[in-house]
C-alpha cells in the first residue's frame, strides 16, 4: 500500500494519485517484436496441437494394412485345423498329420531361403516383392474357396487337404520371409504392427467361429463350407486393400515414393562389403599381429590375403542376414521362442485338446 506521502509524491510526478495510468507508448520496433512473438507462439501452439486429418489418415492406413495381414496370414492353416477338430471324418489323427506337414514345409522352405541368401546374396526388387505379396493373398483366397467345396474329396486320404496344408503353411512362412521385410524396408516401419495384428487376427476369428460351429464338441451347428466361405471373403477384403495400397502408394517412405515417381527402382539399405583396399589392410594387420602397417614384405602375406578374401566372400554372401549388434539378442531369442511356442506348446496343446475333448 502507498502512504499519504508516497501518494503526494506520485501526484507531483505523474499528475494524479490513485488512478491507473495508461502505459507509455511503444515504439514501432517494440510493436514489431511483440507481433512476431505472438505469431511464433501461435505457430508453436498450432504445431503442438493434434492434426485431425493426419490422425484419420493414419487410422485408415492402419486398417488397410491390417486387412493385408488377414489376407496373407494363417487363415488356410487355421481353417484346416478347425476342420480337423470339428469334422468327425478327420479327427485327431489329421490334426497331427496337418502339424507334421506344416513342420516339414517350414523346414524345407527355411533351408531353401537360407540357400538363396548364401548363394545368390541378392535381394528381391521392390516390384517383385509386391507381386509376391499379391500372389500370396490370391493363393489364400483360392485355397479357401477350394477347401469350401472339395475338402472331403478322396477320403480317407483327403489329397485336397494335404495340398491345402502345404500351400497354407507356404503362404504363412513366405509372409514372414518376404512380406514383413518389405513392409519394414519400403513402407513406414510402424506398419509392420497392423500387418502382424492381421495375421494373428485370423487365428482369433477361426477360433471363435470354430467354437460357435461346434459348441458341444459332438455336433456342428453350421456346416464347415459356410465358415470357409466367410474366411475367403475376409481374405478377399485383404486383396482389395492391397491392390488399393499398391495403386495409391499408401504408406511408402518418402525416398521410396520419390524414386518411384522418377521411374527408378528403390534400393534397400544393405551392409557394404569391404573393398580391395580394406582387404589389403586386413591382411597386413594379420601379418603384423594386429598392428596397423602400410606395407608388408612377408612371404605369408598372399596366404593372408586369400584368407581375408574368403572371409569377405562369406560376409558378402551373408549380407542379407546382417542386423545391428544391438538387435542380436532379440534376433536369436525370436527363433527359440517360436520353436517353443509352435514346435512344442502348440503341437502338444492341440493334440491333447483333441484327445480330451
């Protein structure tokens, strides 16, 4: 509070007492700086605010890639397992047979892929991988329709079931070997999540519909061909979604979209192989016991060069399997977890459920 003396002093200075005075006039420079600050604050607020259009775009993109995962996922395999559980003419023996066929198919395809990686060491082009994804979804749709009409042909050997099981596991395994790397390399990395969710959603759908088809375990309320047609319809939605994605370039990385717009083929980032200069340096280091040298007249240097060339050749062959060192533990743990889940738990669990249900 102001005392009376202070009030009188202010009255003499400002010409009044007890009244609010207007602020002093601002210069043009001060006004300009203030306007710029207000504009920057408004821009920062707008930048921090969510963009509804972008959020809606991401949601549509997520749904589109989710249906792609449904189209080339586990629908054929899960449909066949559902048939084995709910159709009395198949039974538990066909459950074990289907799992055995799937295991053999996976091992053979994995060995062939490893041979391709080691011998050819050349990645597929982007367009080839897109066509492979289209073929996989098409195979899934055709296979489900064929199963709906002809799964019981040739009983008790059921050749259609055998062929469908081989193709079903081929589709699922190739999805992991080619489709997921393509999405992670050429599309937004986060789009792997909706595709992976779609591949697993087929398992959820077949499980719930299979339970609804035969709730008592002894009588089918709905014929199996009806469920197979429904699965095929879901896979067709995945095909339509994938065709739209390819046509519009949905989800492509900026550099990939620019390369395609310029008529070029986008190339994935790969681990670079050492040149001849690095080979000579490595041989010289080996000859000197690890010390860095520029020249070496040792007679064993040619042998060291040959060994270095062999090592580099192996590295070049395995360059497609390169991963950052920080990801080495997940890469090693992943196959072990899959082996435990699908090689042990799933096999014993499904067969045990068929024996006790």
